[in-house]
């Protein structure tokens, strides 16, 4: 068994059961891509079994902190079974669910989503790449399904020295699917959609937005970065009179319009704009157009802390513009999916945006990912999605 020996003082995070080992923490040792190595402290104390990644700054990711644990097919089968068991305890009002959420489920670099009878997996680290066939078999065995599509085309693959890989790993079939969520339906394409085909992490936020629409009787809703219209359908389901949806992707806009039709809503209740969000917000402000509910769900501006300063400016700008066109008493649902932006920093960004816009508001809720996208005590980096519900003071 190959061994990693850490520098003196670098064992503290592993003693707290944090699974990442950075290149700078290693004194000596290594292995092949994805190979399991024994991790020891500077004094030779056992710390964990980890998958080695010679190309990544995160040089190793821990599988287990138990010295007696063997990293073999039985380990992956048992770990996947535990992840599925946890999901059975969550209240998920959908036939779309995240079954494996990487480090939070003890499988660093592995994402698995279920859409009805189809599984979609992303293998984003050298460790899970090495065990891909074993993991695929275990997933099908424990779910009883036969179709598994691979979407290993995330940019993080390149950091691991891995090429992109997409296509059917097990079985075959259509990649255009329809997801049931709460009281509505949403069509998606697992081959070409974002991430594994859809943003399952916003499931509960969409329901909360529908609840707000019903309770506050929204008349004019603006959904920015609407993608395929999840928040648009939610607003209309809640009874919103009219929703304007903006995205810079023509295919996403077309799918959003199709999802509105799929749920039987009158087309005149929805307007779609294939346009830049920032430019559109400025145009609305100049024209004096306002909305009583706005959703800001932008893409990832800061994948790491190193990008936080630049991302903060981008988040502040769109929130400042949104506050300017939000009616007094109106509600803003604003989000950041950037791992490099903490919840505390995001709050400060939104506060600064409100101050610049001359607007104050009540934070009525803090939002996060749905429960099947868990954050654990030992891995706070799992909290990538954070959101605020802000009601503008009358």
C-alpha cells in the first residue's frame, strides 16, 4: 500500500474528519491516478484511506478514517446503500432526487441524480473515476433500475487531469424526460441540460416561491436567469397573474415556454426574453417598469474563494438593479450558488446592494439547497447554495 506522509501540523483538518488533502500539506508519497493510499501524519499516525489525484491541488480525498476499512467493491456498495437510506427519510415531493452528493455522502467527486426511472451520474474526481464500473453496478443494484447516463463534462474534470465523458453507462433510452415536482411538471434533457439536466437543489425554493405567489397574490413577477422556467412554472402554479422570464440561452427560453404549456397555463400569462439580464434590468429601471416579485438565480460567479472579490461585484450589481425595480412591499428571492461566497458574505453583498439602491428590506427567510443536497458538520464546503428572501419595506 502506497503512503502519503503529511507535513507537521497538517493533520488537524483530517482529525476533524475533513476529507480534503491539499498538495501543500504533503511531505512525501503519492500514487497513480485514483489509487487508494494510506495517509499518515508527520509522526506516522494513521489518518485515513484516500484516493490520490496527481493533477489536482486537492491531491487526495479521503474515503474512510477507519484504519480497518478496506476500500473495495463492498465499501462502495455499502456507502451507496447508506446514501439511499438517508434519502428515504427526507420529504421529497418529486420523482427527481439527488441520491449521492459527493463528500457529504462519503464519495468525494460523485454526484448521482435520479429522474424517474433514469439515473444520471457525474464522476468528477480521480478516485470515483477509477471505481466507475463498480459504482455503476452498485447504483443499479440498490435502486433496481437499469438506465444510467453519464454527465462527466463538468470543468472540474480537467483539474483532475480527466477528459470529458458523456453517454449511457448502463442501458439506453430517451434523454428527454419529464419530471414531476410538487403539483407541476418540468421537462428536461439529461444529455444537454445544465449539471445533470436540471437544478434539483432549488426544489424547495420553487415551492416556497409558489406559496408566496398564492399568499401575496403576485401580479407582476420577474424571473431572472430563468433557465428552463422552474420558478416561472412555480409562480404561475401559485396564481401569479403574469411572469416575465429572462435568460441569455435561446434553447433554455424555448424549453421554459414549453414547460409553461406543459402545465396548461395560458400563454398570455408568460413573456419570455432571450436577453442579457443586467441590460434588461437597466432598461426596466429606465422605463420605470416595476415588479412585485423578482427571482435572481444567477450562474456560479465564484467557484472558489479566489474569485470572491470579482464575484461580489457582479452579485451586488444585479441585486442593486433588482431593488430599484422592486415595488415597495415586493419580494426578492435572491441566490448565490458560488462555493467561494459564504452565506455571511452574501448577506453583506445584498445589504450593500440595497444601500446603494436606497432600499431597505426585511429578510424573512434564509434558503439553502434541498435536503437531498446535504451539508455535513465536517464538510462545510457542501453549503454552496444560499439564498435570501427579502421583502422591501413599504
